[in-house]
């Protein structure tokens, strides 16, 4: 059973906060957290992420970026990442946890969710749609 889910992206301000919020809403009995591999510790979610989520009724206002730790990796039953670069960064650091690391879009040809940082709002809208689809696909399988 996947009771503790950890969602990772690079800075923990664009993609993983969206995924964390959507998974929390879809899986109310589970523990869902997010962090960044190279987090902008203490930063709020990107304003575009906040706005796109707000339009869908999802509140990211309380989010603050956190740095990934070994304890987080150990505690997680499932670790969802946004792209192959994240897997490549995690594998040498946490080889014992490789089996629980999967892409958010695993069920969509294992595609990457591109980083929208410092990109136009339209990119954040695309990322939100991709993460929403990935969330639905994971929820069906959990």
C-alpha cells in the first residue's frame, strides 16, 4: 500500500507543488508531500503555478519549498518525479530507493513534465494539464 507519496521536481516551486496539491485532493487518506532536488528553500510556489491552480480551485498559498532529504526518501512508499533528469540525479544518491521512483507521466509513454520555471503562463497551463492527467492515472492504480 502506498500511504506516503513524495513528489519531486527541481526547485519545489512549479511542478511538484501542483502535483502534491492534486494528489492530496484525490487521495485524502494518504500522506502526500513534495520537495526539490535543488530546492529554493522557503520560497512560495511560483505565481503562475498559484494562479493556474487557483482557477481550478486548488490553493497553493501555504506552500513553501523544501529540500529533499534522505529521511524523506526513506519514509516514502512512492516517489514521483517529473523528468528523466530527476531519476538520473536520484539514482546515484539513493540507489536503495530506485524501485519506488517513477515518473509522474509513467502511464503516458513515460514522458517528461517539462520545467516551466521562468516560462510564460501558457507553459504552466500545459504543465497543470499534464500533471492533472498523471494524477488521475496514478490514482486509478493506487
